[in-house]
C-alpha cells in the first residue's frame, strides 16, 4: 500500500465498505481520505483497510471531516488468505 493508492475502509465487524485514498503511510500509521461520507467512525474502533494485494487490520486514532488516521496492527496477504480459505473449504464438517 502506498500514498495515492485507492483502497477501501470498513468498520469491523460488519461495516459497509467506504472508498478511500491513502494520503500517507509510515511505519504502522496511515492516513486515508474518504471519498464520500459513509457510516460514522469512532476513536478506538477496529477497522479493515483493504488494498489490491494486502488487507490491514487496525484501529482509528484520529478523525477529521474527510481524513482518518489509523494505527495498523496486522497485515494479511490476500494470496495467503486465499490459500487458507481453500484449505478450510476442503475440510469436512467432522474435522
């Protein structure tokens, strides 16, 4: 994920996807600009930040009208998630 990249932001566990753009990404901190008003976000709220190849899980640290700062805690490669999903779907209900 890099500055200027289009991503989605979603409140966990079941929020709606909001389209956004990465404005800065440094270490574990990212700021994203929301493209349109969506559901409200709150400080300390768990969120998913989804890019084309990577999903990050993090927490809202600061909010301004269209800009949200996140502390990212986990990074998940979509290719690895697809492998895990494949294994899970192959397992029988008895496993």
